[in-house]
C-alpha cells in the first residue's frame, strides 16, 4: 500500500500537481495516464522518493518494499545478468554478498561463524535459496535465454538490457511495483507473459504506458492525470474512456440547460425592468441570474493512446 497525502509540485510558474490525495492498495493495478508532459514519470519519481514534493508527503506500510523499473541501461554493466536481477531485492543481495565473503575467508573465526549463522537465517527468510531460480524464470519469461544469464550486462544488446531491468523490478514480490513504459522493446510473446504476471500479482502496481491494449488487459483502475489533478476510475482504460466521455457530455448538457435559463431570465429582465408593475419580479430574476454559474469544461489535454503493434 502506498499513501499520497496533499502532494503538490511546481516547476517555476508551472503547476504539475496540486493537493493530490490517493491510497494505492494491494491487489490492484493502477494505470497512470495523461498527455505527454503532464507529469506521469515525475509522479512515479515522487512515489519512489527520487523527487521530493514541495507540498504533502508519500508513505508506505511498515517494512514494505518498493521496486522501480530502472531507466539507466548502463548502471549494471559490470555485473552479470542473474545478479542484476537479484539486486531487485537490495537487502537480499547485500546478505548474499556478505555471506559469500565470509565463507571465502581463509582465517574463518568464531565471530565469522556467528555472523554467518545470522546471515543464513536472514537469507532463508528472504527466500534466498530460491533467488536464482526465480530470477531465471523471470528472465526466461521475458525472452532472455539461459545462455545469457551469466554474461556481463555490458555484453548484452540494449533491448535485452531493458528486459533484464524489467525482471529486476519484478523480482522478489515487492509490495509496491512502479513501472514506467514496461512494454518498450518487448515482443508480443514477452508482453503476453508480462500481462499474465501482472494479472496474477497480489500486491500494488502503478504503471505508465501508452499501450491501450496493455492497460486494458492488466489495469483494475485508471488514474487520470489532467490539469494538475488526478481522478481515479475503477476499471480498465476503455471503461475510463467511456466514463470520462459520459461525464463530459453530462456536464455539457447541464451547461446547455443553464444557458437556456440564462437567456430566458435575461429576456424577462430586458423586457420588464423598466415596467414599474414588473420591476420587483425583474429584480428577483436578476438575483436568480447572478446565482447561475456555468461549469468550467476544459477538453482533455491527452490524445487517445496508440495501439502498439509489434511483430515477434
């Protein structure tokens, strides 16, 4: 679970977010949508702690772990592929490295033995004995064959690096998973595998994607970022689109009715304001007119997401 409370952020005179309040809960996948430049990736960085909001705060449950799809494809070039995936659980990797270093010591002391026993216990609690198997399963699902698992990241093609970093984000069942354009560089088979993974994922997922079919398949909710506000809809992308269009039409119809009433009142006032016998009614109509406000309807700042056709 991740809680967003009164979050606001500005860049100069530009307001990206204002008074955003949300609770993203386990068992749900939230598709964060908005026009290019609306601040979707920035919002994910606020959730991850990479960017501090100027107002409000973000909080998570006690001892919960957050995982992010990394965007720096060169960050792990010196590590092999399997270790890079396991680094998705930072604490597990640290325990593994310290434990292995102790066992490699030639002058193994009693203190080393005690520390190794402590690390073994924590390693087991973190499912360390299944780590390499889980990492391999994730890699294979995304199309990274076993012949690549022990290569250095620097030896991989750029598109394969992206897949490894995606496997890293998915590794170890994080409590909160943040994915920014996870289908980039994936073929249809890998996208299908990722969809099934996320559909069966039991914790919290927040994903940014321009792939409408992907959002329809995996999302239980849509978080619509527009004009500095985020509106939450229950359902997938198509449900959001239909709901938002219906809300827009209802607002337009309501304004049309108000405009008709305004014209009616204006006509009455213009006709009878100079008539002494009708002046009291005209004044009453003027007060009614002053109370009518048209809703501010702004068109969405986004385009309909593209349909992502990939061959492979």
